[in-house]
């Protein structure tokens, strides 16, 4: 049995017909799942393409907390 994957050829000797058939079914099912997931991601991104890129799920007030003197070492500003 020869498998062509990612630009490489893999040769498997001494594989029974039943195991070869199982490998073919498994690879076909995984390929179909990959195509489905890719299409699903495309639909997901297509629905959100018109949203403003600056919108976040968290309010800005939660991000802009003031740092007290005991936590000044956490500040990124000099």
C-alpha cells in the first residue's frame, strides 16, 4: 500500500486488504471532517467581517484600573 501525504510517499508492506480498507475509510472521514471545519470557520468569519475591530467583549473601565502604591511595581509606565 502506498500513501501520498504532505509531499511524501509512504510504502506499507504486509498490510492486509481489510486493514488497507480501514485506513482508506479513516482517511476519507478525516478529510471530510477537515473540509467541514474549514467551511464552518469560513462562515463564522464571514458573519463577523463587518464588526468594528476595536470592539471588545470587556468594558474599557475594567482594563483602565488605577494602580495603588503597593502595586506600582506592576505598572508598565516609568
